[in-house]
C-alpha cells in the first residue's frame, strides 16, 4: 500500500479541530483539516472562554494575537433565579467573551500558519478504513477528492451526517432539549457590568448573557421543549415576563427589536454518553461529549481534548503503540480529565430544569453564599 497523503486528517475546523491541527502540525505530523463551512460563521455557543482556553493559547504562544482581537474580560458570575434575589461570585481566573465566528477564524488561520493543509468549504462524504490507513472522500466546489491518512480525528461538533455512517447509538435518543443563541448590541443593556456573565432561569429553561467583542452581547439559552413548542424569540419574551432580573437587564424597547436579531440554534441537543473512538477514529470536542453549558465550558473542553489526542498520537509515534493501546490511552485520559466534570455539570442542569431543584439550590446558596465560587471552581478542568 502506498504512503498516505497525510499522517492525520482532522474533520471540522472549530476550536477542537483547529487546535488539534495546530498541535499535530507543530509536532511534525503531516496534517490536513476539512471544514464544510466558509468562515467566519456563527453557530450555537455561549461564547465563554475560560481559564482552560487561555492556558492553551499561552502554551501555543497565541496570547498576544488573541488579545489583539479585543475580547471582553469576564471576572464575575451572577446567578439570577426567577423566584429569588441574585447571587454573585468572583471568578478565581479571568475569562473572556468573544464571538465564535471571530474565535474560529483566528484558530483556523493559525492552523494554516502552522503548515496545516486546509480544505474549505469541503465536506467529508465518507471515511473508509483500509488496513493501516483511512480513505476519505471529500467534496468541494471542484468535485470529489480522495485523501488518505494514517489517523482521523473527528471534531465536527454535536451532529454530523457521518454519525449515521458510524452507526452511533446516541442518534436514537430524543432529548427534547433545544439550544438557541442570538447577538444583540450592548446599547440594549442597562445596569450591566461588562465583566459579568449572568444566568437567568424560567420555566424549563436557563439563559446566559455576557458581552463579547465588537460592542455585542450574546444571549444563549437551553430549553426543555414540549409538544406545544414556543418559538425561540417568544421564549425570550416569556423570560422577560417571568424573571424580573432579566427584565431589569434590558432596555424597554428590547422586546420590540428582538425580531431583528439573527438566531442560531440546534435541536435535540444530547448530553449523554458518546463513544470516544469509532472504528479507530478519535472523537474530540462535542463529537465526543457535549458538556452542560451552565456548569461547563464547551470551548475549553474542546481545546483540552484536542491537546489530549495530539499527545496520544505523539505517544503512538514515539513508542510504536498498538492500535488497542492507543485507543485505551485516549479513553483513559479523556475519562480522567472530563468524567467527573461532565457528571457534575449534568446534575446542575437537571436541577435547573426542576422547580424543586431551583428552590433547593436557592436555599442552599442563601445559607452558604460562598458555595457558589466553589461550585464554579469544581467545574474547571
């Protein structure tokens, strides 16, 4: 069999895929990345960059370039339940808010600078394993391309048509959970500190608001959807009606202009278990597991898993690890880094979707207000 075109093929150009491509290219792997969308593009995301993200950017020596994009520093968290007074805690780190479109483009540009071959916009139509390598069929504006690689990293996010090809079990599950994001100008905020991220609750939903770059705020919410589903913008109006803290946050004309703000979303968001490896293909970021957004940092987890798989593949090369040993090493590391954090995040999410859970949490925080900072720290990587 001839030598494959690449040592590593990465499917997906978001934070997980671009970070994995940067690491592997700098390690000397011949790396390509296939991304189906043109950048910049916006997708569902809370746009919160936590300590883990900043540490990886520092390690990659990208901090100065990142700061030149003028991200918004975030140093405090405010929890605003619909039935009680707010609770505030300072972070023990500096986080940042930044539009996903801006951040993704920044990382992908640096992947190119690291020597990664980028196919964009291009879609992976199939991945076929043949002995010690993979054949990928990639479609772009010029037609089909056939690429080969020793290893494949799947970083394509929450869902992909490839999940059906891999016969992944989670596709049979209906979560009834929808995620929605919209951007709006900060001029519609009042009595709001730019350094804070606010979390609001309402019936079967919770919503985060924080300032990102370009004088823009992000509103992102997760809802449990019922048969009589309410349109996303109507859900925001519902939040205005039932949560006085959210009503006090935005200007009086906010409701009248909601229809003008673009919305990005995803339905049936699945937070349960997914396999880390499918037929030798390594899953990272949301392709491996989606973290509950209230307690977690999906971008941080994506970039950490990218660093992790890069380390594992470097170990595979240096120590001539078997396929079984390589997969076991990745699975062990993944569980060590993320399993406790994911379980805890999901537990808090379930509590917020329950009237009893919200009231119990409020009572606990009223009695032990310093617990909020400990909870935040517990969800860090």
